[in-house]
């Protein structure tokens, strides 16, 4: 049950981190260089940095808790650095989530 919840949170974290990368590159950086508004990069870059650290930490914890394969862990760590890769990693994480047994409600537990 804990591993399913953790995987769901990891998928959400990867999705949000991937979106933050796109916002940083496609919105904040053009605002800095084309519109002379560097505060956009300061704000979005800080949020992206926090999300990046969260995703890296979650993949390292997930290696033990779920457990994630070494390949998926490395892809997740690389995906936290490269744009668009987190979305591919999310697909792989969804496949892992679907392969785990479903949560058993407390009243039906043995």
C-alpha cells in the first residue's frame, strides 16, 4: 500500500517537475532575455530547483521503498536533468504502478 501511494506521489512530482522545466525554458527565460524581466527566472528557477531536488530524493528513496529497478532509477535521475524526459519516465512509472497489486481495503484484509 505504501509503495503504491509513493509511486503515485512520484508520478505527480515528475509531472510537475517536467512542467516546471518547460515553464523555465519557454516562459521565464524568454521573459528575461526578450522582455528584460530577470525576476521570472529567479522565481521559476527557484521553484524548479526545489522540485528537482524533491524528484531526485524521491527516486533514491523509491529505489528502496517500491523497489524501483536500477534502470528506472537512473532514467529518473537523468530525466530530472533533461527536458521532456520526465514525461517518458512517468509512462514507465505508470507501468510499474499498474503491475503492483491493488490496495486491499481494511474491512477485506485477511
